[in-house]
C-alpha cells in the first residue's frame, strides 16, 4: 500500500478546496472575503448571529490567537462587530452586521457548492466511513 501518499493527498486536496472557494467568492462578487473567514461566519450564521469569542474558538476548533486575528479582520471589513458583555466585561461577543446578513445567501450557496463538489460520487456510507477515518487520523496528532 502506498500509505506515504495519504498526507500528500490531504495537503493537495486542501489546496484545491481553498482555490475552489476563492474562485467561488470572486464569482459571487465577494472580493474582500477569503476562505479562512468561512468558519467564523458559518458558526455565527448557525447561532443566530451572535457568539462569544470563547464559543467561536470552541466551535471552529481554531486557537484563540488565530480567531482573534480573523475576527479583527472581519470587523475591519464591516462583516462583524465586537461588543463587551454587560454582565461580564471580560467576555467579548461577536455579532454579524447588516453587511453579513446581506451576503448570507451567497455564502450558503458557496458552502453548498463546496459540499456537493467534495462529496460528488460518494455514497452515504462512504461519507460516514471517510469522516470516521479523518477523525481517527486527526486524533493521532493530538499532542496532549
């Protein structure tokens, strides 16, 4: 078995997916967005447009410093705004803005295109097995 190619193909696939998303964003006129913003917008759209920074970190699986940088960039672009909790000033909430609401349909269309392309010719069983194998591979790299 040529198992040494597994990591190669994962890397190659990630690059192709990123290129695909960049192309879709441009085609939809979303020139100021990049694929790395997608996880944050997705979790916000899926959670009524408002989450704490801590929840975004948890739901995206990204580290706090990465989320902070991405949130600051999205805030500068006007897609989200940050606000301190009135109950606990240590908590910062991130909320979508009208600009984010205005692109939600385009964003969801891109997501659907990504998923339908990614899973083209996969049966339900194959998707389930593939997901379980990816989780297993991912867990092998837990450094704790």
